[in-house]
C-alpha cells in the first residue's frame, strides 16, 4: 500500500512539474511599446490621436514650439503658423519608444471688414444729418451729433471736372460760420492695425477756405481706448481736409496734435481725397499717403501723393468716421461719397469709372468718293448715320490730315466740305444727350482749310439739337455752338451761334494757318447762366491745355439746354475744309486719339 502511495506521489510531482513548465513557456515576455500617432489640423489647432501598441502606460508629447503634454490624445493650439516637428515618446515597464512627424499649421484667414460708404442720397433734404442713416452698408447705426450746429443735407452732389465725375443725389454741407461742431458715425466692424492696407476716400468741394485759420476735417475716429467726444483731442486718429492754415490742405491728428500740409495742393474747389493707410500690426506709426484727384480707374502710384504722414494714432485701429470744424469762420465745404474699404477699387464708386466712352468719327470705314449722307452706324456713341438736311453732297475722301505743328497725321479717310456746291447742312445724332449739368466737356476735330481768305461765308462744325430745338434744313434753330471759319473778312478762326446770332473771332489765328487741331473746352454750370467755351488751337496732345492759353473764348447761353448731336454747315463760296477725327468726351484725354 505504501509502495502504491509513493508511486502516485511521484507521478503527481512529475505532472505538476510538467504543468508548471508548460505554463511558464506560454506567458508573453513584456517588451517596449511601438509608438504611432495621427493628427487633424484646423488653422492653428491640432488634434492628436495616439496609435501606439504594446501597452504603453505613459505619454510625453513635444509639440516643437516649447510646449508639451502627457495626455494620451491631446489637442494643442500653436501661437503662429509654421511647420513644427512633433515627437511622441511612449513607455512601459520594459522600455520606451519615439515617433516623430512634421505638422504644418496656418494662421486663420481674418475676414476683411465690409466696405463702408455714405452717399447721403436717401436722406431728407434741408434737414440735419443727426439721426439719419440705418444699421446697414457696414454702419452700426445713424449719425450722432456730439456738439455744435445742425449740419444739413443738401440737394445736389459735387462736380469734380478734374476727374470727370459728378456725385449723385445729395451731399452734406459743412458751414463753419456757426459754432464748433462735431459728428460721428460708427462702423459695424472695426478696422484694426493688423498689417493690412486700407483706403479712405471722400469728395469735398471747398469754398472760402483761404479766409480763415479754422480746420474742417473728415476723420477716422474711436477705438477701444478712446472716444471722439464733444471736446478734447481723444478719438481723433486721422483727419483730412482744410488744416489750421488758411487755404491749406493736409492731414491732422489731435492726440497728440499733428498738422502736415500739402505743398502742391490747396483746399480749393472740388477734390477727390483718397488716403492709403498702410498699417503694420505693431506699435510703430502707420504710413498714410494722401492722393488728390487720382484717376478713378487706376490705383495711384506711391510717390504721387500730395502728403505722406506717419500716424502713431492709428495703432489702436478705428471704429467710425467723424467730422469737425471750428466755428466762426468763412469756410464752407460740401462732402459726399465717403468710403472706407480694403482696396482702391472698393473706395471708387462705380459711376466714377463707368463714364460713357468718347463719341468719335474718323470716317475710316466709310465708302470713299461717296457722300457722307447715310454713312455711319449706331455705334461709338452715335444714334445712327449722317443725315443731309439741305444742300449738296459732302464726300468722304481718301487720306487724312497732316498737322506738322503737332507731328500728327490722321489715319485713313477724311471728309471734304466744299462750299462751291452751295449752302449745305448735315448732322448726326448722339445715343445719349449731353446736359448742362455742371460738368466740363471737350469737343475736338482736325481741320485743313483752303480758299478761305476771300470768302465771307461761314464753314463751321457744330453742337446741335436739344429737346426744344432741332437743327434743320434752314433757319437758326438748334445751332448752339459752331467752330471754324466765321463770316468775318480775313478768315479768322472763331465761334458762331445762331439763336441768337453771335460771331466771336480769334484775334491771332486764321483758319488758313495750316492744319489746325481745334479743341473746345465747354464748362457747363448747370444753371441758366451762360456756359463758358474756350477754344484751343493745336494744344499738346499729351497735356490738358491751361486756361488762359485759348485762342478764343465765349460765354454761350445757347448751351443751357444741352445738345444731342454734331452737325456742320457752310454757305456757298470758295472755301474747302477737310475735317477728320471728330471727338466729344468728358476729358481732354477722351478727345485725344491714341495715335496723337
């Protein structure tokens, strides 16, 4: 029995040893973890996802910017955009492992502030601007009077003939004869000193500014630290307009006080004032460049500004537009089309660049040696072809006019007016009428006269027709401005009108003085007063002629109704005239053919 017990005990011991050895071989040996991670990027924020295996029990993230984390799945936000090397180190009791990846983050795009503009067109006329204006078009609300006068909205805009622009509807009249006055209107979204370039523009028509030393300024105002109020220098970061010097145009700030004036421009007449504000996102002064009457369709070039100013006051940004003037002074300023935006195009109203193109006729596509009657299509500002009203044929001829004074030769064909065919009249209507609206217009043509010295009959190219009068086959109606050979002996160049009759001759220019480029500047005034016409002879094509250099001038009441076409007429006689390059436009450049 004992032998059986011992044998069983031995077998149990062997079995136990076998089981123990077998179990020991099945248990895994603990090793270091294998490290992995993935990530998702949103602007500057990265969400990391741990993908490590083999039982890590600690995590050490190095985000590459001096920051770290021990979370398993951290989220980290970088302070600035760039590429960073991120290293994850995991560990357990058996060791550690590392894995690294490059992570690129970008600065979020800060939405640009909306364009803010004010035209005063929807406001009641002859009423104060205080309380007017809704929370729209980039504004947070209405105009607020801080102190002083009731500043009135008036009918009619600003006519700026230097850039061939007339603002629409109403404007705001700043009359400094009253009390010291301040107003402001706040934006919906503030403009920040963040390194962007911004633009600030408005139209201003200055009068009597040479008579006083008080400022009249349109301003950028208010930030988180300062408010533009009823008095004091706070919250006035950039003022543009008339400075404290009589007649001076410039930039002013008021906390601290600065007064920087243009040396080549004055606060006189209509001016489109456009400020380019180059912020830098630091405490350093921001650069302001003030341009005067830049071309609306073309961004002005640095270096052409009238004033440059380093403005520390803009470092806190700005939150509105205001204006102020010193009372008890003679200055009067109409303000219109206030714009603040992110680009030059955004502060340029569409009607500034959408002027109708010049009306022109070069006769180059017409049939040669045939009457001009019926030739010409409804294009290039014309309503239709030339129409014979009375008289003989006026033919299109091959070849242009060689104007040796200007070193210019017109292209293609021209039109030959030969008075020997008898008294004749022609006209061609415009697509859109030209109005006596306060703008300046230009009317030009090339003319080569011959046989005029002994002829006392007129031969003139004319502005014709309006709603009240038509230029017809006979009589004086509808002939508002004729330029060419007059009825005076010696064939002087001059101006003629026919209802009532006027004949104004140049004293030192004859139509026989060789080919002439005749250029008329027509200064309408929008009233019943006569409009001033200046006729220049052979001006330099690249430079608008200066007032006072005209060969003849005339105050023309006949233009008060505007005009709707171009015509010509001549009496029978010996005079001939080749006519070419008839142009009508808003600017001198509009009536100057490109080949000139």
